[in-house]
C-alpha cells in the first residue's frame, strides 16, 4: 500500500488536480502551493516569453464592447503616473531588501533555475502576462510537476506547466540564512538554485519532498 500523499489540509483540491497528471503506475507523494521568493526576477526577458493568443483573445474587446475602448484608454492614461511612481518605489524597496536578504538564486536564464522562473512567471497559457508568482508543486516517485494554481479549483483544472525528472532536482545543501523562516531553496544538477517561499508550517513538508532523492 502506498503512503498517503502529503497535502495541506486547506489545499485538498491538490489531490485530484495532481493525480489527473500522473502516468500509469506513477505515485503521488505530496503536493503544496509555493511562490517565488519576493526578490526573484519580477519579469522575464522578451526573448523568453511565450505568445499567449488564447489569453489575448479572451481579454480583447469584441463587438459592442468596443464602445468601451476610449474609456479604457483614458483610464489607462490617468493611471500611468501612479503606476510609474509605484514601480519606482517597488524597485527602491527591492534594492534595500536585497542588501539584507542576500542571494535568492544562482544561474542565468538558460539554467534550470532560470527555466523554473520562466515557467512560473509565464503561468497558464490562457492567462495574460508573464509576472505570475504562484505555482503548485506535485512530487511523485518519478517527477516533480509544476502546476498552475487555479483561482477557483472547483471550476477549473490545474494545468501542467512543466516537469523535472526524479534526480533532476533536490534540496540545496548550503543552508540559507536562518532568519528566513518561510524559505526553501531548490537546487538542480547544473549548479543553479532558486529560493521558494512557502507557509512556515509547510517548510518541513517541502524540505522532505525535495530531499527524498538525496542521500
């Protein structure tokens, strides 16, 4: 008998959504939602962005809705100065935090850690933008699945965004600063690594799932 998968009590929706992507004979060991570290790159370079025609089609004004285009343009124009100020403050605050928080990743965009950031930031193909930060990890006896986190799990299925084979990921051996209570670093065979954020009570769960392959 296989052990019961480790899933947070408030995230039981992950069980059916994760098992839906299993291969025949594959066993789910656990799943939980995570997010990129607060100081991970906020966006991704244009050359690594994937076109999302389905999302663009959904978001566009169609038919009679076109009458709202002038209103939408005026609203965007009015919000532009505030957006620039907010962006400037955000970058300043990130710079200050980086001094005290230290490094949160190793490896360029072509590394496995870079791929992980790109996959997370890209998100589902039916969702606009490349600034997503949430993702769900489902660990099996064969793979690590990167799943989208639906806003309404009872209405829409989690999409499989990417995967890594067993042995292609693990827990970073060098510990991060102990003051970061909600952080777990995932490492890859190419030497790259990335900091993830998770609820403090779930840190032991994620640590256990990522270290199953390691001796």
